[in-house]
């Protein structure tokens, strides 16, 4: 057993882990971050967008020095069928405060920068070491076992990501059913900066965040996304695992077909694939939040299920950052009292309850169930496309009143379904 | 619009440090085919392959460590699922 004992050992150098390390080290705590990859971010991927508010509060003005890609000023949401697309397109040219802004980014660069910030204020960081086991004594977490070495700490912060092997080992995280999860697959496609700006109608440092519902996920829960970076686009799909067994397409095939959709293909024409990535996405919201704190241990970020998919926005990174901060504050409070028991660390729970994290997760608690409704991904995209086609097709046959056209297409989905889904949809957001 | 995807080509652009001789995912012998087919569909890396003669072929070398197979079939047809040892496996340069 090592002589040295840290105030906190943090497992995982993603956003939650790096932020926890930064906040702790800044207050003079002895903190060690252990990352199994060769550098912070080497195992991490994102669809691509960070809402700045939570990091802005910790490192004000971070976007000026951090390796962000573009500031999002364009939001698009498209209902896609195999051969149509109906898009809502919003350009935000208004001034925003720093906490209101959001950025596209790539985790390889960004996480390394954030870990660097934590190291600057004194956090220790080791890479290339896999934590295999959490050490406990009389039911209390006392450290970690990594590559055969035992390291002790007064507390352990698990920031190990969406697949919380160690949280499961401790019995704090119950393995969620696969229908609470989705899988994402993403291509990073390199294109000249000028080409991206022209094709997506962007000024110099502006970025576009674009979500697609409907055919990208082959009619299953999920959809597609495109985020513009400086000189690449992040293009991918997310697909619920619920019905994946009965899909007639594989996930890689869904991504390929999405790329080849007539609406998408011209956007990436001539682009070069520079990385292909995949990851599980937690989709169950508050229903999958585990036991967050126990004697000597806290769980943060994706490992805690802190992810919000609201359909038109997808959030995880801002929650990870805020939960890393809350965990660090709880450890600091415990350090003050020299009580690292569940009781001593319990301010973590309170900080989360008082923050947007638990409030938003509670607000959207019905949404995951609503999103399982296959009509959202099949019939509604078709319905809006049919309405558009009727409105915009002129072929010399006598025109119908628009009201009649609308009613005809609504009837195909069923008025009752529309009303039911409308009410459920509105009440769950 | 449907061109058959070749995932291996995509994996070819990624950076991997393969831990030769230490597979981090091991399938059970004679896995249930219904479970296996879920993984054929879901694995973003296309590592769970079905051959034309109906036989199966799995190699964990191009694994993206996404966790999908663990969540889908962890208890049913996976003998072992763990992360690769430190420094090994996928290394995202961009993420």
C-alpha cells in the first residue's frame, strides 16, 4: 500500500474528471487524476456541442483560450424521410452573454486543454493506467487498484463515463436495461474552412448545429446530427437500442445512408474521413441516475446518467462539468470537517438537487418514455413532408383549400394520435 | 441511396494500439444467434460479423470501446467485457 494518501483520486480525465480536479487543486487539495488512455480525451467523443454556462462559471472567459471550434449561431432541425426533408432554420444574430453561448468542439484537443488547466493549479495526472478495482475497507472506499498498484485516497470521484464499470462493481450503479441506451456513430469529415462556411452559410467563426429526426435511425428512436467545426464537420447518427434487433439496417449502414441522403451528400462532397468514432449515449434521464454518493466515493458525469436528450437539443457535457464541480465542492467540504463518509460528502447530493442538473432531469422525466413513440420518427416526418409536397406542387389540377390538404394528411396519422401525442409532448417538455 | 458500407475502411483511418493476445471482449462458445444478431446490427465498428455460410466472426481489435455490446448482450453472450489495458485500444485524435 502506498504511503501517500490523496484527498481525492479521480478516475477518468473527461470533462467531469478534469473539472473536479481543477476545482479541488485550485483550493489546495491533493488530487490525482488517473486516465486509462494516453492523454485526456483520448477515449472520449462527443456529437459536438458544449453549452458554455457551467464551465464559464468555473473558468470565466474560457472560450477565448480553449480550443473550441465554432460558436453556434445557427440551429437547424429537420424532419427527414428517405427522399424528403423539412427544416426549421434559426439564425441567431443577437448578442449573447458568455453563459448563453455554445460552441462546437472536439474532445481530443479540448480535454487536453482542460486537464492542462488542472495541472497548472497543482493537480497530478497519470495516463495509460487502467483502474481495475476500487479498494474498500469495512464498506468504505479507500482508494483504487490500478495496474496492480494500490493507491489510497480519502475520497474517490468516479468520472469514468457512460459505461461505469467501477460504479457497477461497487453496486452503486445498477446496470440499466439496454432500452435506456442509444448508440452513436460519428464521422469526422475534413473540408476546407471556406467550403464549410459557404455550404452552411456561416461567417468566420460561426457554427451550425443541426439535428435530424426520422429516417437517419431507420425509423427507430434517434436521429442524425451535423456540427460544423473549423475545418471539419462532425456527422453522425444516434439510434436507440430498444428495437435494434429487429432493424433491417446496421448502425454503420444507417450512418452511410444518412451521409448519402440527397439533402446531406452535397454538404460533405469532396470531404475526407479523418476519424470514425462510436459511443453509447445514456437516454433514460433521471430514471437511470444511480446512488451518487457513498462512504468515500462520488459518481459524476455520464457515469451518473447526467444526460438530457430533449429532441431539439442534446446535452451532456454541461451537466458533466457542473457535476464535476459539485463533487469537488463536496470533497472540499468533507476535507474541512475531515469526514469523508457518505454523510460528510452528502453536500454533493444537495448541490446537485439545487442545480440545474437535477431540476432539468426532473422537469424532463417523462420525456424518455415519450421519445419511444415510433410515430415521432416515422409518421410525423412523413406527414410534414406530405403536407409540404401538397403545398408546393402545382400540376394544373384544381387546387384544394390548404385546410383540406392539412386535414387529409393529419388523418393519415389519426387525429386522436395527433392530439394524444401533442398533449403528451407538450406536458413532457 | 443505399451503398453497402465498409466499416473496416473507416476503422482504418483510426489510431489503435492493439493489445495482441489480450482480447478485452470474449464471446461465449456457441452464442445465441438472436442475441448475436442484435450486435451485428448495433456495433458501430461492425465487429460482429455474419459470414455468408451463417458462421460468425468476431474480432475485438477494431473496438471503439463504446460499450454497446455490453449493454445489449453483456449477460447473454459475452464471456468477458472489460476495457483494454492502459494505453491500449482506440486513441481518438479528434473525438
